[in-house]
């Protein structure tokens, strides 16, 4: 239950605070001023005068700050929290007062700043009423460690706070904090943890109009994660989510860039039903009419015709150079993967139109040597994209899938049924002709 105020000591506090402040700052007697203030704090605390106690606690820490006595500041923060029957509001007011000092530290006092943050994090640990302040302190400390190049340590510090369980924190602050956690994990190379943390964010909430900036930041971080994992289809979906953001749609330069990246990564994605469906949906976007080169690239992958790799390569390299979205190493990797997708597409086209073909002819169609042709074909067979068998002595590739016994029996049954139907129909026609001929006689 909330404690009732037994005595209002605000008048006494108004009178005493300036005197003790002058004693510390003008006469240099900090220890005596603090002793007097702690005695006054005890009096107001026992009287249940919470506002006055809060003012005294704030005055104590401010005096220590003004005389730059860091050791005394840290000691008195802990002493104030440990006072018998100390009210939550007093602790919260004091913590908020001390937090205002953090931005005023000089670079030469960085160690003192870190020590003060650690003191505040210690006293706020496990206290729900100051969980927001603790999260802010944790983030500040992580930024300092990041600036010092200690990424792993910064990542561990940030993960100390489970902000998704904080009731007092609004959703925007929660998302910002989780995004900071994800970003730090990616920077420190902990991609598994970054994936786990990213799932704490509900994507539906990011669709809200006032959270567009956080939505863009979230998907940019996910693109970094998917790029590391080589998940091109997920990268494409992330760019699609950015592209569909109203903030991006309003800026032609931005949506053109993201639409280009969508096309690039959907064509780089391995072929499956999901990729093919996404390919068709992207192709229906009316904005693609303004990007004829990318429309043509999509058309190549949607048409069952052999693609010419040199022309595709030249088109892709030219557009990638204009975008300037990739570093040299990543661009080379993307080009190699695009070559694989083009070869895979060409193999599916060949498998559609041929039942048997020589390896030599297949290599000519794919613009590859014999060994590379067999290697690509083997990979597609393993991934079950196509069915094929290579007769190496004869140098022939067969694309006809053998039927299992059930399929053969079904075919035979169907053929027999069709034959019987034909015989019955023929007998009926003969019988009819016979009847007509006998009537004429």
C-alpha cells in the first residue's frame, strides 16, 4: 500500500538545500554538506514526504557531480538506494537525474562515465519501475564499447535486456532496441543470434504508418543477414517489402532502385515453385514498363527458350555497375550464381523439348565444355529440378522418366478400356448398317 505523508517538510527542504549547496560549492566542505543532506533525507523519508525526499536525493547526486567527485557520486547513489524503506519514486527520480549527467562527460573522463553507467545498471537490475532507464543505460554502454571496437562485448551487453517483456516501454522503443541488438550481432558476426532476435519483431506492426523508418531499418538488417546466408529469395522478399513501403513509393528514384534489386535477386534465386510464382507476380508490376532492360531479363527466365549467356552477362554487368549496390567480391559471386541459374534454365528447356540428346550437342546448347555440362546436369538431378540419365559409353543423355509399375498398369488398363469402347462402338455401327441394308431389301 502507498505510504501516507505524515508531515510536509517541503518548507524545511526549501530553506536547507541552498545552505548545504553553498557549503559544498563555496566553502568546499562537501563531506559535511552530504552528511547534513543525508540527515535531512532520513527525516523526510521517515515522515513519508516523498517529493521532498526525491528533491534531496537529486540534490545529493548533483552536488557530487558538480564537484567532479566520481567516487563519492557512485558511493552515494548506492547508499541512497539501500536506505531503509526507500520509495520507488525517489530511486527513479535520482536515476533520471544522474542520467542527465552522462551527456556532459568530457572524453578524458570516459572511464568515470563507464563506471557511473555500471553503478546505475547495478542498482536498477531487477527493478521493474526503472526498466526503461536500465534499457537506455545498457544501450549507451553498448555504444561506448562499439566505439572502442569491442563488438562482442557490446553485443553481450545489449542482449542483457529482454525489452520485449517490458510493459512500461512503448512499441517503438522496443523495436528500436531490438533492432540495435540485431545490428550489433551482425556487426560482431553472431548471425545465428541475430536471426533469433529478429523474430521478436512482429512484421505486421511494422506496416503501421508511423513506423515506416523502423520497417526500412529492419529489412536492411535482414538483407545483411540473408546476404551472409546466401538466401537470395529472402533478399528479394525483403527488397519487395521495402519497395511496397509508401515512403519509398513516393520517391521515383528509390522505388526504381529497389525494383531493380528485386528483379536481380529473384533471377538469382534457385528455381522452385515459390520462385517461379514470385517471378510471375513481379513481372505483372506495371512499373517494370519503365525499366525495359529488367523487364527483358524477367522475360528470358519466363520463356521456355535457350538463353544466350554472353548477352545476359553483358546486360547484368552493365546494370550492376549503374546500381553500385555491391562490392567487387560480392558482385563476382552474384555473377557466378547468375550463370548457374541461366544454365539451369537452359537445361530445363532442353529437358522439355528433348527426350534424348548427345552430351556433345547438349554442351553446345549450354555453351559449356563436356565436364561442366555433366557437372551442372548432375547438380540439377540431385536437386530434382530435372530428371536425366547419362549413358557415358554412348555419350547420350536421356530425359524420359521411367514409369513405375502402377503407372504402367494404369496406362494398360486405360488402353484396354479404350480398345473395348472402340470395339463396342464398331460393333454397334456394323449392326446398324446391317439393319439399314436389310430394310432396304
